[in-house]
């Protein structure tokens, strides 16, 4: 990613993964554990987070410690609680994977304040305030890495994904701003903007007749790009939003 500083840090670093109960977030948690990191899984449903942890432990019984936090991260206060909980448990945070998403599909005439607040809160506000909460810990530790899941909708929005597209465009710009400001303290930021992914969130809006399964991305493909961004591997540039189209 164009960064020559030593990475990852020594020992067993800690990664926070939002939206870890299913889809891309579940796969990111798996891949970061596989890479030897301790992982904190964050999501709104405890049962789903526990299922992810059970899956990882079944495949990797000797891998690093896992923890979970049930939290709705659509408010600044919740984001602060998440990172405070991570620090209380592990004493450090080294990477942040912003995967949680909310994708309401409605025409412009049907946008409500509730839809706006929810969509912006999950997709953009959480990225901003989790980054802010991590920042002093990254600075103290001498570095950090952030990877966020954006969307192709931020570049070419599907009709009805108006607020969602605006939120994800904000993620792209905040990623670049984070990378620019983070250079002084060895913090990198990267985002990936995928097309349609085979996830529960996609199927909440589109059935297979509308978007066939063979026209969607496997979540693990996107998760692999997130992992590469966090590990500072691959061909990505710091601050880049890397787009990947559906098949």
C-alpha cells in the first residue's frame, strides 16, 4: 500500500470487525483470525456473532483469542463504547474493519428522516466515529490500519439506492482524508467498493430472479481484499477506494 513502516505490529495485534455476524464481516473476522490476529466481532445480534466465533474456533482451535460486542454502531456514543470495550479487554487496538452496512431501497420521494438517519448512521457515521475512537490508541501504539467496505453504488448508484450511495461516497472521501492525516502517525486507510455481493443484505432487497446468484460476488472475495488492506498487502495505494464489479 505504498507504506514502508513495519506492519503488522509485533505480538498478537487486535482487529475490530463490524458487521461480523454474517456476510463479508463474518469472512473478514475469519481471515484476520487465520492471519494470527486477535479479533473483536461487533454486531447487533449476539447469536450471529457467537455463530461466527463458533465457526472460527471449529476450524482454528489454536488461533488467537476472539471476543464479541453486541452494539448498534449508528451513534457516536456506541462507537466510543465499542472501542472502550476493546481497550478494556485487550489493552490495544491495531486495526479496524468497517463492514457493517444498511441499504434501504426507496425512491427519492419516499425518503424519510428515519431512513436517512439510520442509513447514514450505520454506513458513514460509524466509520467516522470508530476511526476517531481508535485514533489516540493508534497514535500511542505507533500505527494502525483501517479498511472499509464501500459500494459500487458510490460510483454508479442503482435506482433507489440514493441515501445509501451518498453515505458510501462519504466513506470513500473519509478514507482518503484519513489516509492523508494518518501519514504522520503511521495509520493507513483503504476502502473497497464492490458490486452486488451474495449476502443477506442483498437478498433483503433483491430476489434471485432480479439478481441471479451467478451475477454476485462471493463474500470471501471482498473479505480477502479487506484483509489485504488491513495487512498492507496487495497492490493498493494508501487512501484508495478499490472497485470490484460483480460477474
